[in-house]
C-alpha cells in the first residue's frame, strides 16, 4: 500500500511539474492547437495557405506577390504570361520560398548574435536597391503589395541574415593552390589575341582616333587589311583611313595576372554548388528526419490552382 501511494505521489508530482513548472509534453498536448487534424488542415486551406514549413504558413497571396515582383523585374506582368507559365512559375517560386523559410527557421534557432545584420551593411544594400529601382520603386511596391520602404528594408535584412547563415554553413573559399592547379590545367585558354594600335578616321570625319583593336572588334574585311599592315603603314580600308602605330603579339597570361579572377569565379561556382547541396541534402533531409515534428513541410497544391 505504501509503495502504491508513493507511486501515486510521484505521478501527481510529475503532472504538476509538467503542467505548471516545466510546461512539458503533457502541457503542450493540452494547450497547443492540434494542427494536423483534418479540421485544422481544412481550415488552413480555407485561409489560402499553400504550404506550411514547421507549421509556419505560406499564403497563396505571398506566392502571387512574389510572382508579380519576379515578372516585373523582367519587364512583364502576369497578364502577359500564359496559363502554363504561371502554373510552372508558382511551383518554382513556392519551392524557393520553402527553402527560404527553412533557412529562416534555422537562423531563428541559432544564437541571434551569430547572424545579426550589420546596420551599415543593411544601409548600403538599401542604397544599392533604391538606386537600381530608381523611380520605379512605387510601381514595384504597388504590384507586390509592399508597405513602403520599411518592408523593403525588412526584406533586405532577412536576405542578408540568410546569406550570413549560408556563408557560415557553406565553406566555399578557394585557396591559391586550388586556383593555380585549375589554371595549370587550362592555361592555354588564358590567351590575349594579337592586338594592334591604330590611328583611324572615316572619310567623312576630320579628326583621327587612336585605339587598340583585335580581330573580334573589326569587320572581317577591315581586319584582314589591318592585320597585314606593318608598323607605320597607312591604308584606306572600307571607307576608313588607317595607320598602324604598334603591334602587341598574342600572349599567354601568367597565373598572377588572372589569379583573382579565377578565385572569384571558382568561389562563386562552389557556393552555388554548396547552396544546392545544403538546401536539398541537408535542410530538407533534416526536415524529413525530424521525429518530433512529423509534418515539417506540407504543400496544399490545390490552393496553387489558378481560379
């Protein structure tokens, strides 16, 4: 009897601690909304939700706004697209938004200071974006349903935070040794063609101009003539008076001349591959393997269908 009473006391104590102190599994089960019931899912669909990522919603309206912005930046409107284009674009953009939300959630559960947005960096990003948009910001804001420059700043801040997270997670720095090895395999491609410095003018103009040219910058019939001249020679070719001033022979570029270009290109390429791997193999795999949250990524495709 005493043992049974002791067990009851322990159970009651555990329940009290779970409910009122630690807010454990029982407390959560009793108080948190059940989001995976048929009624809850039906309600989510009725609200225009097209996807949920760890139960955070993405609304059809958000996808439509993203599509309007995407098309506007390319000089188009939804009315200028076909039904098939809009259908495909919605799916692609939703996939992109799910990835962004996965990163956002990862950022939220990380130490906030680790991925904090530098205000000077945000200010610079705002200046670049406003300069790029010029006088068309209001049009973009209206098309996308934005609430003024504050929303643009919020979006840019979120993007910078995601980029900071990805930079820390995707190690894509290319060493000088890696760049040199890549160069050695392809150094015959780093060749400057023969160039010639010419002084020229058309017959209709009075002043001569001087510039360096190679065969790619001249019409074929003129290039053939120019590249047969010797230094100091003058010729009339295709309506132009041309004098050859100097010849620069074709040459291979040394590694030091192209090192930074190669490192930048390889880094960009590696980051692109890294992001793709991180997104598909890590973020989504982590979501699939989450045993606590069973339905990490839910897509309600019927809400993507055009009305």
